[in-house]
């Protein structure tokens, strides 16, 4: 996956074969990414993440939900962060479009995700611990999603018939504690269009608008893992542009 704009991004995601459990569908995900601020023109921040999620389908009137935890190792020019994150969400996630009729005019439910993060900060030069970064209560909420008219668009894998699904995503990191100092962050509000392509069964492109600036996030490669990774294991590369 790749993205452009003020924060260029290149990300490779590996989804291991899911495992059916009594509680739901469990999946292990590896994420390797490089992110940079275009204005700084410096080296990117490299992140490696190992995540385990549990997807619970809607049943008996209860909405679909997700929970999970991850170990994160990230480093930039001057510092390295190592720690854990957790998520606990209710609602339809963008990779749960698969199997839905997605008719023009349909309205899909939104979602709410609560998250937390706890990191230790290390100096890249000395390797010594220099502080902690803790975000005990972050939230991501998505409004109801409107389904548009299917049309062919150009994707990184060639022309494909895709469905535009539009919504507003609001993110709040809540109060954060960095090196003992509490910082109050400003929530963000983004207008998002997911271009879900049924033939590929994934979102091939996202258009994200925030404060008049538009960023395009494209899936550039989708491929099965080599033999031994399991029939349902997938690797996907993407770029924000």
C-alpha cells in the first residue's frame, strides 16, 4: 500500500491464515511500514508491528466487533519506540465489506474503536531509555457509510469495477503522557471514500480529505504467500500518494 501527500507512506501487510475459534475468527497480521513528513525531507520512520485480532460476526442483534493487541517496534533518526497497543471496537470494519450486496443507496452502519498504547522511548545513539509515551484512551469513530454507484476505476492492478463507500472518520488520541508531561491533542476529522473492488475482495484505493488536503492511498500488490504460508495467507503492498 502506498500513499502520497504531506505524509508519504509505504506499507506491506501480511495476513496469516485465519483460525476459527469459539469466540470468533482469529487472525495474525504483520505490518511493515515506512512513513515520512514530506516537508522535513528526512529519513522515514520505520515500523514493524505484530498484531493478533479477533473478529466476532454480528449475531442475535449484536453488531460485529473486533478486539486485538499488538507489539510495535518503530525507529526514526533520533529515537526508537517499543511497546504495545490494544483495540476494542464495535461495528463494520472496512475489510468486512466482503459478501455484502453493496447496492447504490445502501447505508452501512458505522463503527467505534477504543484503543490504548504504551511505549518506551530509547535514544538511537546510546540505546538508553529516555522516557515513556502513554495514550490510555484513544478513539476512532466512523459515521454511517453511504454506498455509491459502481464504476470502473484505474487501480495499481489494472482497471476494476469498484464500489465507492463514503463516510466521515473522527480520531482522538485523548490525553497523552510523554516523558512525564501530559499533552492534550486535537481530534481530527477526515472525509473518506473506500473504493471496494469485489473481484479483489479488498479496498483497492482510499481517498482521504482533511482540511482541504486530499491524500490517495492505493493497494499496489496483492499476492498469496509462498507455499507453507497457508491457502488463505495474503501479502499486500500499498502506497499513500
